C-alpha cells in the first residue's frame, strides 16, 4: 500500500465540506424548486465522480497478480458500478416530483356537482384465491361502502369457495368463478372483463380495503384522455416483519413507504409511474386498444400493462394519497413470496418485446423500467458482508493501494453525499441502517430468484402472498437465521484471528483498522438480520386502531357508565372509564355503544384502575359491518415524522433491550380446502344486487350516543345477540 500523507485539516476537509453542504445547507433549500433539485443532484454526483476516478485509476487499474486476484478486484468494482448505476437512475428520477392532491380536490368537486346518472360506471374487482374470511370480509364490506353512485363490486373467486359465495350473496356483491386457473391473477381479471361492461374497473387485492372516497378522488383524472390508469399508494394498518420483529412500529415506517411516498411521485413527474396491481383504476377503452385484456407474458402483469399502454400513448397517473389500506406481509415467509414474485416479474420483462428493451420507448422510460434495483439489491448487500470475510480468511483483497487516509479522503465523502442527497430528496423516508438490514435479508432470497430468472425467465409458478392465519403460521426463518449467524461468526472469528500476529492472514497491518470498522458494522447488521428472522409473537388476530372518542357502557347489573375509547379493533377495545369501578371483574358482561356502530355485547378481559380491556362478542351482523366501515374506510393512519438518527438509535438500543424467544419452527397453518368443499370448475356469474342495509345512513343515525338504554337493538339485561342477520362461518 502506498502511504498517503496529508495534514489533518486537508484530510478531513472533503468530509466536513460535504457534511456542511448536504446536512446543514441543503435542508434550507426548497425541495419543490427545480433549481434546488438540480443543485443537489450536481453536487452529489461531482463528489461521486471524484470518488470513482480514484476508485478506478488508483485501486483497480494498477492491480496485478494471479487471474483470480485480479478477477476478484474487477468483480468487486462491477458490483459497485452496478450499485452506482441504480443510484444514478434514482437521483435522475428525483429531479421531478408531483403532488396531485389539489387536482384530485378539483376533480372531486366537479364529480359531486354532476347528476348521479352522468358519472361513468365502474366495476370494482376483488381477485382472490385462498384468503380467509378474516381478510375478505373487510375488503368486500369496505368496497360496498364506496361513496359513488354508479359502481358494482365483483369478487373474483379463483378458490371457488361456497362460503365466499354465500357472503357475497348476503352482502349484495357480485361473485365470479371460472373453469380453470390459467394465468393466475391476470387470467382471473381477464375472465371478469368478459362478464362485465363498466367504463372503468378498479382492482383491490383481497387484503386492501378502499376508503369510501376512493372513486370520487380518482375517476376525475380520466377527464384527460391520455390517462389510462390512476394508481394510489399501498398503505398498511399492520406492522411489517421488520417493524414487528425489531419492536420499531412506532419509530420506523413500513418498508414500502420510501417507494410509494418518494419514488412514485417522482416517477409520476416523468409520466413513468406504473400500475401496482391493487388500489388502481383503469380505463376500459384504453385496454380495448391493446386487446381488452391484461398481458399475461409476465407474472407482474401490472408493470407490463403500464408499458403496453405507454406505447399506445396512455400514461399511468399517480395520486399520492392513502385511499386504500391493507395488510403488509405478516411474516418473513409472506414477505419473500411477494418480493420474489416482483423480482421475477421485473426480470421477465427484459425478455419481452413489451419490456423496457423493446421498441417504442424513450430513454428515460427505458431507464425507469429497467430492473436495475432487483439486479443490484441482493448482489450489493451480500458483497458488503462477504468481502471483508474473504479478505480476513484468505487475504484476497478487493482493492489495491488503499490506505485509511484515502478512505477518509475519497470514500467517506461519497457515502455522506449519496446518503445526504437521498435524505434531502426523501425526508423521513431514508434510514441507512434499516435499509442495509432490509437489503441483507432480501439478498438471501432475492439474489437466487434474480439469477434463476435471468437463466430461465419462463416456467415459474405464480405464488399468492399468504394472508391471515396462513401467513402467521411460521415463527422462524431458518434459511435466513443460520446463514446470517454463520456469516456473523465468520466475521467475528476472522477479526480475532487477524489481531493475533502469529495467525494473521492480512498482509497489510494498515488495512486492519479499516477492515475492523467495516466488520463491526456488518456484525451489527447481521445481528439485526438474525433478530428479524425470528417471528415476533402476535397475541392479537386483529390490529388495534388508536382513537379517542366517548363510549357508553351498561353492566350486567344495570349500572350505567361512561368513558372514552383509547383503541379498538374488530375483536375488542381498550376503554378509559370516567371513574374507577371495582365490579368489572374478568368475565363480566357489558353492553357498549360505539359511535357510528351501535350496541355491541362485550366481555371484560382485564382491568387496571380506570383502564378496561374488553372483547367484543360480535358475530357477522350489521354492527360488525358498521365497525369495519368505521375502522377501515376512514384511514386511521399514523403519521411518519421519523428521522434517521432516532431510528438508528432505537435499533441500536434494542440490541440491549430485546428479549427474543429461542427459534421454534412451527409447521402447518390454515386448513387446506378439499376439492369436495369447492364449487364446480365452471364459469359462475352471480350479479350484484343493491344492498338491503344502507350502512352510510345507519352510521349517521348511530353517530350520536343514545340518551337512554332503550334504543332499538338493545336487548336488555340478558345480553342477547346483537341486531342484524348472522351468517355461518366457514369451517376451520
């Protein structure tokens, strides 16, 4: 290694300058202004260019030795350049950004001013295969509560389940089955298109509940004839695996927020947003231009549909507004099923004429739709962990002529610039430590999927992301835990070995501090990967929504109480009584009146002073539908004001505070449905009908608490069944 001797003031000058520019000066720039975005873009990539000049001409080109030594150095450079290419495309994307919410306001006012019969017709599709009742009842009920005069809800049941047919018939939703499962979700929707004739169709995955104003906020955009699709973000009411397993649900946004809150608005500025499969509306006339069907050549038919329509002059408009909420993957297994499908579908587009390499696209659209992220994600994250291990155990260096001084002078300024720029373009969305943990976790599964698809792009089965009980059945991801633990052990032992002169493998003592620092960071990341692979316990089957509103209570003895609801779910609530009551022991029966819902029977599960936890005795009924409407169609969402420092501190603090049970592999899950329990393999069409219950009107009537306990629906001191028709549930 060549020594690099510089005064300390000169050595640290680039780092201090970049820190001052990106973390002190840049935050004062208005991100909405083009000149500010261009200035930050130029500043970041000038620093990166300075680093790359040193990296290539100093640490790679002078390399000599055996073929595998030189080959390893060039391979490391290739991975790094692939990563920088992905980052460069991301920064190019950030040069534009849109916020369509004001446009949505104008469109909504226009639509609400028109007669009901003047509004276009919309078919609302809910494709489903094996999702349980606990998931589907929310989506179907929420879809039926849409505040729009001319729509029909259709449940597209590829699982052909009799209980779902009964549910749809009772609620008034349309029900469709088909004779086969050809082309999975895309084929299911294409079959539905042959049975319906709405001017537009909206798609909601089985776990996404539309907000009541979804259609009023989106349909107006189609006044522009070049709009083929309107897409809204995927927003979640539960914790994703990283939030849950690391105990960071209050400090770390879900894993998809960076994409939907920062990247998609930027892509929209380039007319490069794309359909994400759910929470979208599509113009039927645009689809007719391309064959009146979704493309089926890729298992990610949504991205391919965007590209097909883009070549015909139709663009996808993105409205950055949470207009549907759903389930984030409830376990690492479900997470990987979803991500592997996305990665495989993106790689498949490279082999299609309709993909980003086919004719008819401009350069920026090719860059936006080229799957560089999937190509670089797993490879980069894995190399970050593997490179120091290889160096410590074999002496095979990834670079030549590198000193600690040159790392401070060239590498660290580039890292500061790249991270500072993303934090400026996407405030409260970029968390380097959490991002590295997430990327490392995905590398174990995504990289093999990407490489396998590159070799064999066709012939891969479509796997539905597990939801509900089927997703929560596994508590231990062995294929993540043990490789991560092994890599961590190799890193730790490699450090120890190279601190003992007699055993040292590294020939350059000056490199040891750099490798040690790099290795310590990797140990922390791998520790969090191991923790994330251990599924957190899920004591509740329903997510609690934090609200604060009055509630009325009547005890079994006739005592009348009042209090405030602190959190509520379909299965129960936490109530803060206005005064302490000693008679509410565990198992006591109550009758509670929830605003916009009505009277619900409940059982006391616990009491601590004035705080009472109750479990609802709420079978399928009008009250249950009203509670679903209240909780899931009004978007009770937590705001995200997290900053990278607070997230990193919380993650590191959890190293000492986390108490994780030993890994236990739990097999099984939801009971499979036998062929005898399915409907015949044929095309069955049950048309929607007007619902017998006006949930909006009922919610309005029940929004005010009664002044007495004799209102209709109250069943007296014997606490009988709540009002409404009760449906039979599927056997489990």
